[in-house]
C-alpha cells in the first residue's frame, strides 16, 4: 500500500495525498495513510461521512473523479473546505474500487500553479493508482484484516533528499553562514530540524532549545494567527510566503518561507513594522485575508445563520454580518421564481431602484440571473468592466465596485448575492475566494430557510383547512375559541375543536388533542374531527360518539393516540351531557360565580382499545353560566401538579365576566404557560333568549420567535 501510494503521488506530480478506507457496512470513509501534508492539518477530515459536502465523499458516493482546480473553484464547490484552508492549491478525489466493490477514496494535492484542468495522462495515472490501492485494500480484507477505523492514520515519509558529499557539505555550510541574517529548516510537521547560529541570535534563544520544537511553542511571541497561517499557506500552496513579526520588546524580524517536498527553508532577517505582512521579495506571493480574519467571519456568520429560520432572517443576518466586515455599502439577495428573477431581500438600495428587476425574466443580460445560471462569481472594480460584461446595464446605483456571488446549495446555484461598494475596491484572489466561500454558507442557509418557509406556509394552510374557519350561529349560545400551536416545530399541532349545530334547540361542542406536533398529527386531527362531526349529526349520545370514533381510529391504526371531550347541549332545557376520552375535566362557572370541576367518569384515549365504553355525565347549564373546555397545554407546566394547575385555571374563570367570553378567553390564554404543547380553548355560554349571534372566535398563533399575532374569524369567514 505504501509503494502504491508513493507511486501515484510521484507519477501524478502531486505533492501530497490522503488515502481513505471504507469499512464494509460503514457510511463514512476513514484516513489510513497521509503523505506530503502534516497530520494535524488533515485531522479535521479524519472521518468523512458519505453525505458530507467534501470532495472525497462526492467521489466515493457518485463513483467519479472530482476535481477542484484552484482557490476560487474550491470556494465555489466546497466552501467549508475553502474556509478552513483558504490557500491556493488544487485537489482531485477519486473512488477506490476492487472489482465492483467500493473500498475507499484517494485525495491528491497539487500546488497553486497547476493548470486549471487535469491532463488526460494525469487522469490515467490516478485511475491506475486507485485500482492498485483498491486491490491492496481488498487483499487486506481477504487476509482477514478488517478495515477498522484506525486511531491515527500512518504517515508516509517523503523521499529522502540526496546526501551531499563531504566537500559539498562543507561548501553548503560555508554558503549558509555567509548569508545575512539567519536560516533554519522545518519538517512537514513544523518541527525545527536545523538552525544556524545567526538565526538563534536573531530569535534570542539557544539553539539547543529550538531543535525539534515547533516555532510557535518555543517562541511564545510567534504564537499569533498569521505566523501559523503563512506556514500553512506555504505547505498547501507550495509557494514562497513571508511575514514580519515583533520579537519583544522592539525587535522586528522578517521571515521568508520556501517550501518543497521535505519541509520548509526559512530565511530570517531584521525587519521593520512597516514591512509587517508584506512579502520581503518579489518571489514571495501576496496573501489575501488572513486566516484569523476569515475564521472570524466564518464563526460569526455560521453562528448567526444557524439561528436564522426564515428567508428574511437569512437576509438580515447576512447583511448585519457581511456588510460591515467586508466594507460593502449595499447588498441584494436574488433567487429564481417561476422563470423570473425575485429580489428576496436587500440592504442599502432604494426600493424603487430594484423594482424594475424584481420579476424580470431570467436572462443572461442581467448579472444576477447570469451568475445563477453559471454558478461563476463576478468581480468588477469599475463600471466600465461591468458594462463591458453586460452592455444592457446602466450606472444607476452610484456604486464604484461590485461583487456578484452564486449562492450554492447541494452543488447547484439557488440564487445570487450582490455586494456593492461606494468607493473603488480591488478584489485580490484571497478575498475573492473568501467571498465565494462565505456566499456558500449563505446559500446553504437560504436553502434551509426556503424549505422552512414553505413548510411554515403549508402548516398554516393545513391548520386553516382542518380547523373551522367560523363557528356556526347557534341561537341562544355564545361561543369564544382560541388556538395556539406549540412554540416549537412547524407551528402546527393536533389540537382541535368544533361547534356543531344539530337542530333548532340542540348543539354539540367538542375539543381534542392528537399526540404530536407535526403534519401526521394534524392529518389525524382532521380525521378525528370529521368522525366526531359525522357521528354527532346522526344524533348519537356523547358516549356513543366517542365509542364510534374510537373504533374508526383503531381500524385506521395511525400509531397516535387522541384525547377528546364531547358535550351535547340541549338549549331548550338548559342541560348538557359530556363524555371524556382521556381528556382534562371541563369547568363550569355558575351564575353566582362559583366554578365547578366536572368529575366525569374517565374513558381511555381514542385509538387504544376498539371496544372501549365511554361513560357520560349530565349536568345543568343555565343562562349566565359558562362551560370551559381546554386541552392540557393550557394547564400543564414542568414541576406543577395538574390538579393545582386546574384549580388555578378555575380561579381565573371565577374572576372572568360571563357576559364577555372573548375577554375571558384572552385572560385565560394570557396566563397560560409558554406553550411547549398546543393550546385549544372553547368557552360556551347559554343565553336566556334566542335568537342571537355568535361572538365568533379568535385564533392566536405563536411562531418560533415567540411572537404572537392574532386574527379573528367571524361571520365573514376570514381565513386565519
């Protein structure tokens, strides 16, 4: 395996590689062999899930060769990887196959000066090497050596350098000593392997304390982000790097880093604060944003976007985080919608300026639409550059520079992000890669938010369809109802209620609670409500209504249970009859203000036992009294005894005004615990005279931000 790995790295011209094994039955590949890069640098990807947005996962899962040719393409296709390694390098990943069996994956790394595409010869070398490595892994399995994930992958050492003759060694030593300043060397893991006396003098530390140590550990003043960042950049890009750092109290030192296959050669010379982060010679490549800056933006943007729920949340968080950090003065988020360009959100532009683009056909003449189609970012430092690329555009926004970035999710563009600058702005390669990577995070968050918004819209439409839009106008009866979905999930649940007019003098009221807070619970809620309604309209008594509904649910076997209370009202005699299926007991507020808890013989929850009998209780319900039906979300709270909670609810009912059921319902809802469960509430008050008009109902929704909004559905039939 070692020789096969060394051969494919050498023949392909790569400077390093990582070999992954796929243990049988596993859903992830594991590093087993690393060469050309430090183990510490490869450690974040020691285990890669087959669904992770990583090149080796795509290669193994899709049985194909994956290529990312350079920093910008890496940022566009794999933003997470590009943000952690914001350097100029190219990467190929390929699956390891033995016969028809997948055995792992291979990752190869090239310097940043590699051509934009792999040559046919390089592709042949990679495929041949993968077959050889796959067969090697298969032979290990055939020998009874299972591919268990190793605690730590092995490191394949680099090829040994040529050993100089004694004369050459003497000449080399003299050459190094004659150079101004000092010199040292580091291996691929960053350990110092050679230090000249001049280097030790400049560093202010004895040579014996430096040998074998990591510079940022032996020299605390070098433990700053940009020092290790430039070291990493040199190793990954295989290009010279440079930096200037202060050795306390006032000695500035300039470091030049020259990488090769065995490690780094470092030249140290006296520097000045003006040279900090400036390449000391033309051979040293300029860097983009420092690793610390990129990671700072990454952490802040990632942490805020994880809390963004809706599309508008994503737009606001992106504007709040990116615009100040990147120095932009305006931002627009765009997405396709039914073949047209939709302005999802913006910051810093006049709304009237964007109206003519909102809803425009998706055409390559519009930069935002073109970037969505191609997935390739655009950077323009002057309007002349922008106009040359898009002749139809006119300079209306007063900006001086623009960056237009594709929003990528699951490998496809789902929108575009425009950043605009009032003053001239140059986009060096490092900044372009960082912008593209950050836009990748925004794209993934936007995709999740669009899905949430669609589900949220579906939830409210489903809830509206399953709950009554209006309550019937029952002569001689006042009714008020409230509904609050749980504060978590989709804002949809299984609580339901209904008021059914049976004939001129009779009506029924039902309330229930289906287990769960998802679409399945809501769908079952609709079935239960329909079954109760159907059994009620044929004139069945309360116990029979629940028994028949129970038999239907046990036949359907939905896997969810339902509590329910059903009350039959005789408005002529002012009497009522109630039956319960595992539901909290109703309350009755008498005309004198006294509140009574109805002790109804309990029945099993619906959907458990098909032949369950549901006892009923008949009780008087004269004018000026109020019947209170509720679900357990109105009273249940952690650490509170249920009987105590019901008694507290009864106290609120006692102080309510029976002549204004809406006001009483609002008071009861206002004092409810923050809903971890759905809440449904129905208040019923017989009137002494008929006919009359129902007061309607108010439904209060609570969304994830715990903001309440209320809509009232009255006789007009408004959709809540």
